[in-house]
C-alpha cells in the first residue's frame, strides 16, 4: 500500500509540479496566471495518443511534434489572450481571455478527437519486473525540466534576460531588452513544459479532454503553496500534493481526497496567503 | 442619461423595466409551452446571474465557477423534496433550504477573496466546481450518482406550467429589484470602489472582508434558489446538467451588458438563453462559439454595451474650466466641530529589512493648524502618512489621539477615527461620476444596514438623500459642482486633486492628511488650493500637508517639520525653518 502511495503519488505530483512550473514561467514573464496551463497538459496527452496510436508515429517523433504544438499554442496564447489585456492588468481580464481561449481549444479537441478517455500507449518497451514507466516518466520529465530551466536561467544570456523581466519588466525595458519578444519566448517555453507534462503523465491520467480543468486546479495548488513564481516551491508543493492526495485516496477514497485537497488549499491560502515558502511583496500606497 | 426626453427622469429610467415586466406578464396569453420553457430558463439563469453580477460586475471578483451554487441548490431542493434522506419536505421550504446552502457555500468559496488577489479566488471557484461535480457523481445514496434524481414539483399556486412560470418570474423580478437596490446604494458604490480604487476605499472606512462576505451570501443564495427552480424545470437532474461551461454563458451576459449595470446583464441573459434555440444545427459547437464570443467581448468591448451606449459622456466638456473653491461653504460641509483635537506620534520607527524609512519620529498635529511636512525625496513623508492612516504598522513607537494610545489597526478603522487623506497619485473610480466618487467618502456615515438597503427601507432612502446632498456641497466647496455628473476619468489632473479633497471632506475629518496636493497644479490653482486648505483648518480640522512647493508651505502652514532620512531635521514656525541653516543647505537651497 505504501509503495503504491509513494510511486503513484510522486508521479502524479510530478505532473502537477510541471503544470505549476508552466504557470510560473508565464507568470514571471507577464504577471498573468493563464488558464492555458491545464489546456497544454490536456493536449500533451491527447495529441500524443493521436500521433502514436492513431497515426502510428514512433514515440520520439510524436514527442517532438507534441512539444512543438505546445510551443506554438503558448505563443498564440501570448499574442491573442495576454498581450491585448496587459495594459489594464488590474482589471484581471486575462482570467477571462485565457479561460475563453482554453475552452475553445478544449472544445475543438473534444469534437475532433472524441470525448472518451483513451489509453496512452507504452513508450519504452521494457521487460516486466522493472518499475512501470508511467511512474518514472513524469519524474524524469520534471527533473529534466528543472535542470533545463536552471541551466537556461543561470548560464545563458537569454535566460538572464528572462530573469530581468521577471524581476522588473520596466527597468528591463529601460535597459533595452526586447520585452515583448522575451515574453513571447517565455510563453513558448511554458507551452513546451505544459505539453511535456501532459505527454509523460498520460499513461497515468489517460488522454482525456476533461483533464484540462483538473490539471488547471491541481497544477495551481503547488503554485499557491510554494509561492508565486517559485519553481522550487512548485516542485516541492507538487510532489507533496501528489503524495497527500494519493495517501488520502488510498485511506479514505478518491472523493474524500478531492475534498481534502480543496480544504487544505483554502486553509493554506487563508493562513499563509503568500504561500508556505513565499514572501509578501508589493507596495500599495 | 439618455432616457426618453419628454418623461420625468425617474420614469424614463424605469421604462425598459416596465416594458420587460409587461412582456413577461403577458407572455402566458400566447399559451405557447415551448416559449414558456425558454422564458423560464431565462428567468432562472438571470436569478443566478443577478447575484453573480454584483460579484463580477460591481466587486470585480471573477467567479468563473459559480455554477456549483446552482448544482447545490438543485440537489438540496430535489433531495429534500424527494425525501431520500429525511421526511419529504414541502417544496417551497426545500427551495428556501437550497438558497441557504448556496449562501453558506458562497461564503466558503469566497473566503480566499477576502485576503487574496482575484486570480486565487477564480481558481478556488474552479476547484470547487470540479469537486461539486465529483461529489454529485460519487455520493450515490443521496444524489443518485450518474443516474440522477427527480426534480421537485411545486404544488398550488405555482404548479408546473404557467404557474411555475409565474414563480420564476416573481423570483427573477425580486432578484432584479434587490440587486438593483444594492447596486444603487452605498454598498454598491463601495463594491465598485474596492474594485477600482481599493486603497481609497479603505481610507474612506470601507472594510473589504465584511462587505464581500455579504455579497457572497447574497450571490450564493440567489444561485441556490436558481438551482432549486432549475431542478424543477429539468424535472430530472444528473451531474451532467451542470457543466462548467455554463459559467461562460453567465459571464458573457454580464460582460456584454457592462460592468456596474443591471439592465445590460438582464438583456444579455435573455438574448443568450434564446439564441441556442435558433441555432440548433450548431449545438455541437455551442461551447466553442460561446467561448469565442467571450474572448471577443473581453478583447473588443471590455466596457460592454453600457459603455458603448453611454452617449452623455461623449459630449465634449468645456475647454477652459476653472476650479473656483468656495471656502464659505466649508462650515456646512464639515458640520459639527471635530471630535478629536490632537494626534501625537512618539518615537515612530518603521524599518523595511535594513532600510530605516522612519527612524524615531515625533510629531504633533493639532486641530485648527496646518502642519507642513517637508523634506527631500525618500525622507519618509508619505511613509509617515501611511503609518498614520494605518497602511503600515510601525516597528516601534506609538500614536495617540487626545492622549489615548491608538491600537494597531487597519485603514478602515483609522477612518472611523475621522482621519481622512488624499494620495500622491489621485485614486479615482474612473467608471462612475465625480459625484459617486465623492459620495464614497461618506460611506461611514450611512446608518442603514445591508438588509435595509436591499429592500430600500426608509432609513436607506434618507441616507441616500443626505449623502447626495452632502457630496454636492463638498463638490461646491472645492469648486467642482459643475462636473458632478461627469465620469471621473474625464477630469483633468488638477480637478482630480480637488475631487480627492472633496471625498476626504465627506468623512467630516478631524485630521486631514494631504499628500502633495499641489503637484501638477498651475500657480493660480496652487494659490486657490492654499486658501482652501487654510480655510479647512480654520474650521477646526488638523491638516498635515506633505508638499514640495516651498512657497505654499510657508504661506499657509502654522508649523513645519522637516524630515531627512527618516528623522526630524528641524521643526518650528515657517519663519524659523526658513532661516534654519541645515534645512537651507540640505533642502531649500540658498
């Protein structure tokens, strides 16, 4: 029992963490939380299943295509739903524009690829006895993403530019950084990460258009717990959420697990609005 | 307003309502059951949207998942009537219970919104929507799971058919009336203030958590009642009937009408309910089309139709406007003489990490005096104001009012001590009239409770009359009465400064804190401002004036304190300060 809690909990937690990072990457570039994070996760699974099972592509090619689709959708998100409402960000219209776009994509997915949950093919043929790839794939993806982002942010010039606009976009623009193009690039990266989360998590969560709302919520919980914009917080929060949810599901049933997660989410928000690890920022007057 | 010109304005404003009501009342004469069902659905959707409209359109809380209130109300009413868990209830009582359940969960879901940014709240409602569906599916013994449960059937006088139609109509009319009452009351104005100028709202004594809880209660209850009716209309309910995508429909209705409007969202709801009936071939694509419509509205007309049709605010304003304050009116505006006389700051310190923004500050502000607070940028002037009005909690030191120590408290509580203020950048509610902006300042003096406002009881109507009159007087006193009906975001910068003073005067302040009121004003305007400030202080108000215009400071101040690096560099009469060597070298210049 413990083994299933840990393996399943960590794996699903890694998917949540990756969606949380997707939120964060978009947030740090634009101060916008976009509902397209869950959409990207959902599409990663559905498109992967379509490419491999229906079209018979090999897994590596399918992965590359899925990530490319994620990048394109990320950029479309930025151009269509974020850029036009950034100037009046205090009205929070991005909540509605990104939600509307995500629902449009979700609906097209449902109509084109069906509303039934589809199984996701096994990617790496391995002999029986080894731990299932559906458990370690998301963890691997999470580790690769974290390493990749660290390298990008610490070692490359463009990564430092990302950090600069995250820290103070106004000052970054004054320094001559092309803020708009950098923001677009961040949304492309977020698209890749979200799609990767969906692709690697789909053996567990199935390729299902309805995963969008679930991933949107459970992917945001780690962000709220770990503090906005903190990728480390998202990983810790995501894994903790996965373990907690799985433990509650095994002990008390899936329904109570869902309720427990929601209650914990609200209680944490009320007691520590800045997240368990974050710090309050912002000057109001 | 762009009403019908030959009617008295009150009647012209209610014309659309009378027309809508008449159509609704006469519809049963056609005896077309199909149209009847569509109309019932429109009524039910509107009952939920009416509450949601206060939440979204007025308070700016983007409740993307408010459908669960419908779900909860529907299941509560259906299950109680069916007698699955208890003795069967009377359907009308069960409907009321649905409203109560909706109200309770409305507040629970709303809790994060009391402290956090709106996105957290949006996300909470999304999470709640997901969970409600899961519970409805899994809790088979009560909800019937995926198979569902029969909806309630209301007995005489509102039996199924046209009887039920009238029940829906009555409740929809009631919801419209109540939410319109709140929208037009000081509670509605306070909601808009919290949405667009939260800081100014708090400084006017508006406590966000209390007000939002009331709105969550109301919006939740309306959602629950709508759910009970929905269950009866559907006659059989399953979790599938309550999709998250319904939220999109409600949002389109509210946004297309325009934020802060009631009639707009009503029309939006009617159109959106009727539309799918004529677009049957597209039913598969309906969610997609609704989402696309929502996206288009957000991107193209975020102000909704109300903003597009607001012709009166397109008429150009007079070009060369002058602000002519009438200090003679101040006595009437300020009314009774201030309650408190003396605000003392002793040893106030405020540290942000290693930065000492204020470092042991003593300051005395007395009734009837203008006290100037000057110093270079970053010397702690605005920070001092923020400590006094409760935005920052000092690291050390104490404030006392007439000798009694002030507890650490939030800005709305400080406003209750009659400490009013203006801001370095004017905080305005751009969408509403100048008059409504100024009325915000008098929120604290309203006596009618939320329920009295909901039902427009006499005390509420007296409040409104008194507030409106006081606001017009305050505007006349600062010289802006000609602009009372103009939308505030059309004013010039200098006019906004005077508008903020009028708003502060509405609080009947004992202490008035002015943060660079002369910034951006012409020389003539500064002279008039100076006379106005001086006259205010002569009515017994203690004025603390933060300013960079040395001339203004030395013209009107009775005492001046000079800050440097968070410490008092000098304090005394203007003449003493003017000749203070360090001040001259550090700040004023030779």
